[in-house]
C-alpha cells in the first residue's frame, strides 16, 4: 500500500462520525451515542543494499463508549456509559494498595515491639 493510500484510509477512519452516532428516535425520545476515539500511525521509506526502494506504514484506531445524549420533551440530558471492566480494575488496584499498606503498617508495628 502506498503512503498516500494509507493516509487517505486513516483520514476516512478518524472522523466525527466515529465519535457521535446518527440520532436514533423512538416514541418521541432521541438518543445520540458518543465515544472516545484515539489512534496513531507511522510511515517510512527506505533503500535496501541492492538499491531497491520501499515504503510502508500502518495505523491503529481504538474506541470506547462514553455515554449518550438523550433528548426528550425538549430537555437534553447526558447519560454516562458505565465501563464495568474499568471500574473493577480500579477497585482491584485500590484494594491491592490498601492490603499492601496494611501489611507494611503491621510489619512496622511488629518491628517497634
């Protein structure tokens, strides 16, 4: 794939349409979902020992839902998405930090006796 083609494909992937969905309406309520999109890439060219030239590159994109705008009765509200995996990971980190701290405090008390 040529570098110009790669850049064009990346431009097509990273657009506002990836962040906000098309509005969905049912029973007088409209929902527009939103996501966080991130990405990166790189390209390069080179010349081999026999004088042959080459080029290449790549990119990656990731996204996760963050919530939705809900429009109902002339009022707009934001409903955040709950990422259970992220919440459980955060809880596990806090629990481990608590346990490590408790062990260190217990050892320090035992050393002073």
